């Protein structure tokens, strides 16, 4: 689906990303781990075409993303930001419908086909009952699900999520991630950053760990997320243990 | 019937009702005044005019002619020379200010933005005062106001291009700066203007009025208005995406700088066209789009058309009050402020209620 090769990005003199290479395939949820400021967001901005002054290549569906025009790129890669609060109170339905913009002409509004896509996306993430509620009035978890639905309506094959659970409570966070996991299982590629290594064990098919802008480890969660990795990334001693067939990180404070 | 159909029905209903209200307001506006004209007389006058225009052609082609009633000469003069240009102009100006306000609010992601946020009004005020000072006549006053208004915005865009920081913020800051520059020039012109005839003329222009509308100025304003409103209507769906963050809009396939520039240029064009004929009429661009949001929601696909019709209705009604409330006409800018300022207070105190 997407192949990142030797990606190096710098702000001025300082390298934010250094020689990062990895790939993400359809049907796979790739979890990006790393401390604050390690360059996860920059990596995502490069993939999404928001930054173009990098060295290396990002190839999506066989094409260099830098050469793909914005509207076509939007039909390939969708972005799910952290839940936010826009200035105007759009209905949840309108918010999702905005995702279909890349599929309509510059002077046109979404039509019947796009309306159906938006309705289907709302049903897929299980918030069809909220369609005509105001986006500003629903809970943080519901907003995040709305943005996930929007990325589905965008019909991209790759979805990029920047810490989708950062502003959510325990339950909402897990519900959103469960939903995202199901989407990946249905054939989409999902790249998601997270602060919680347990999320890698719970939801990820593969893990990409970044340290100081470079890849520190990559692979299946079990075996990649180790006590050494946690200490090296976050400076926290921990035990990684299996319980009921599931691995978890138990921090030692 | 599901919720989507209900919301579509509601939109259709709002458009129909507002259109009916607009038609009613047009009849009322033609009718009231020092000389009352009944709807029947008005229709007769329109029919007679239509016959007068069409008959030569009909006679030539088919040897036919439409029978039309005789219309009193003074009725004809009032309907066509006085009320017709004014009614049409009120509709156009209301339409423009309200549409421009709604558009600016989207582009600047700020529900409190109004058509004069970038200094279009201050620029027009400066141009108009200069023309009045030089005694160039009504037509040149209009041209000066229009050109100065566009010039002010061009300066804003140039300055904001050079400045650093968030794009939206620096456009607004540049707008404030250019506005205050224009206001300073206007103040200076007022200072040196002859206080017996020129200063009052400038002051009156600044208050905003449709009283001096002539049929000839309709053509002058309609062209830039159409040139601005039509593209805005065409790209209105994309204005929705500008209300989100730039990055979000871009990852959804929108060419953000291009769409934003298009909206600003078009909204500025219609604002300049409106203020150059009407003077400074505030609040319309703030009040009407907010009322319309309450009626049909935030989606520009519905909001913009409703704001356009709503602006026309609002301006017509306020203009009727302005020419009929007292024996002498009240400048319309004063009335819109009297209505707008309390509305603004209500808006900021009950912000959570505004959809």
C-alpha cells in the first residue's frame, strides 16, 4: 500500500526524521510508538503531502506521493486528526459528507452517491443515530468516530491517525480503537500513532518504534515491544508480561 | 421520512417562505412612501411598461400589440424613476453584504467576521470622501469608493503575504492596519473639507443611504456584484472545508490557498460594489448570516443561498423603515446599527444556542 524509503526531514539544521524506512500493507494496522517530539507528526505530515521538502521517497500505490495532485492524493490517503472543535456547529452528517469532497468537481456539491457514502460510513462506525446532532454537542469519543467516518467517506485505502485517543476517556478511547481495528481487518491500511504501548498489543498488527527521528524497532507487537524498547523510548523501567494470552506493559515506578 | 429528508424539506420550506417574503416586501416597498401605490396600480404600471417595450417588436413581426392600461404620468415616474431603482438596489446591497459576510465568516473561521473586516468599507469611505472633497459628482464618488475599496484589500493581501505567522491571523491584522490607515486619511479629508456643504455630504455618505440611487447606477453595480456572487455560489460547498484547519482541508483534496483567495476576492468585489453605492451600512453581514444559520444550519450549500435572499429581505424592510418612519429620511446605516448592536449582544451572551 505505502512504502517509505530513507525519509529524512529537517527543520533548519536539526534532523527531525533520519533515514526512516518502513511499509504498511492493506488489511494491516501499523502502530507508531515513540515519545513526544520524536517526529511522529512530521512523519505523518510527509505522508499526507503537507510537507514536501524531505529527502527519500514515499510511494503509495506505485506512485511517488510528491507527484500526485492534492485531490487525487485525498482519494488515496485520508487523515483523521485529533477530535477538535470547529468554529461552526455542523451536523455530524455534514461533517462526514465533507470527506467526499475529493470525489466531486470544484464547482459541485456532494450529490446522491456521496450522500449514500456518508450514510454508509456513519453506519459502519455505529453512529448513524447521531447524524443530525450538532458536531459541537456530541462527546469527544463520538467526535472522533465522526472523523473516522469522514475518512471512510473519503474512500481512501490508507488512513492516517494522529493519536486518535489523546483527548478521550478510557472507555471512548478503547471503543474508537476497536472500531479502527475492525476497519483495518476489512482491508484498509491504517497507520496510527499512540502514546500507550498497551494499545500496540491490543490492536496493532505491526509496530514501528521511533527514537530520535530514526526507526528503533519494527515488527509484530510481541517481540518488538520489549522491556528494553520501553526503557529506551520512554526512560521507564517496566515488565512485559503475558496474562490470559495477552501481553501488557507493567511499568515499574 | 428520515432526518435527512426532514432537513431537506425544512431547507426547501425556508427558501420558499423567504422568497414569498421577498415578493411581499417588494410590493410593500413599491407601495409605501409619500405617494401610496396599490399592488394593482403597480401591476398596471409594470404591464404598461412591458407592453411599451414589447409592442414595437410584436407589431413588426406579427402585426399584433398588447393592450395595456393608461398609467398616470406621475405614478409612472414614481414607480420607474424613484422606487424601482431603490427597491432593486436595496435587494442587491442586502444580498451582497449578507453573502459577503457569510463568506468571510467561513474563510476566517470566525463567526464574528463581517464584510468590513478587511477594510473594504474604510477604503470605500476614503475614496468617497476624496471624490466629494474634489466635488467630482455622484458617479465619480461611486467609482472612487469602488476603486479605493478594492485597492485597500489589495494592499491587505500584499502586506499579509509578506508578514509571518498564521495565514488567517495575518490577513486580519493587515486588514485592521489598512483600515485604520484609510480612516486616518478620511479624518484628514474631513478636517480640510468645507464645513458648510462638503463636510455634511461626507458625513451623510458615511452613514449609508440608498436615497440617491438612480437607475443608471444599477448597471454600474450589478456587474461586479454578479462577478462576485456567481463564483461564490459555485464554490460554496468548499467554503465548508475552509472552516476546518488548513491541513485537514488539504488532506481532503482542497486547494486551500486558491479557494480561500477566490472567496476573499469575490466577497471583496461584492462588498466594494455595495458600499460604493450605499455608503457604509454595517451589521447586515453579521446579523443576517447568523439568523440564517439558525434556520438552515452551517452548511454553506444551504446557508449561502438563504443568506442572499435573507439579506435582500432584511435590507428592503430596513430601507422601508428608513424612508417612512420620520418625515425626513433616516440614514439606513443608523438603523442597521440600532438593530444590529443589540442582536450582537444577544449573540455573544447566548453563543451556545447559536447553531
